[in-house]
C-alpha cells in the first residue's frame, strides 16, 4: 500500500500541478484530493471508513492528470461513487452518481430480495408506497416474513 501524506506531496509538487492542468481551484481537483486523503491520510475524519478498511486508489489516479483523464469533469450535482464499496478507486469501479444513487450504495443499507428483485429498503419503500420508517419498524420490531413486511397495508388510525 502506498502511503501518501497529502500536505508533503502537495508541498513538493505545488506550482507544477497548476501549470500542468490549471484546475487546482476547480471542484474536480477537490474531489481528487479528498479521495486520496480519506484513503491515505490517517488524520482525515473519513479515513476509518476508507483507508483503515483497505480502500486504496489505483496508481494511475495518484496524479491528478491520471484521475482527470479517466473521470473528466464532475457533472453538476454528481459525486464520485464506487460501484462496489468493498473495492478501491479505479476507473472500472467508479462513476458519477447523484446523492440519492450514492446513498443507495452505502454499506449500511439494508438490502432485501423479494420476488427475484433486490433493492435497498428505501427503494422498496418507494416501490411499495410504504414509508421507509414503517418498513424499518416492521423489520426491527416484528417477526414478519418479507412478504408481509412489504405488502401488508398500512393502517391509518383515526379514520
């Protein structure tokens, strides 16, 4: 694993990077730096969820130019997302996603397969027209099977 102290690396390379790509003040540069920081800088507040879990960045992406060549500019409203959360950052495992798409890709999500369809709990909530909180309670506090959890009508009290 390559250890990178971003402060030292940037101090060594300052100027050259700005001359090379002129993007150091643009959002895409911040995306790149943040990715490296959470994977390699132990003092980063997200390191525990990335670097400490063994999430790394491919060698090509250790330079901004390599990252930018593969990913291009960040589309408006999109964030860098790994397709498989247990794998690192590299071209085939990364894409630009909306915040909603990225939220559905979290390790903490509850994933349920029902009738040969696999969705997160929030996706099932939208699919079935039942609030996320109701589904969450049904799973947590009831000993129901998945069919009953997803299809039981919601009772409306007071009507």
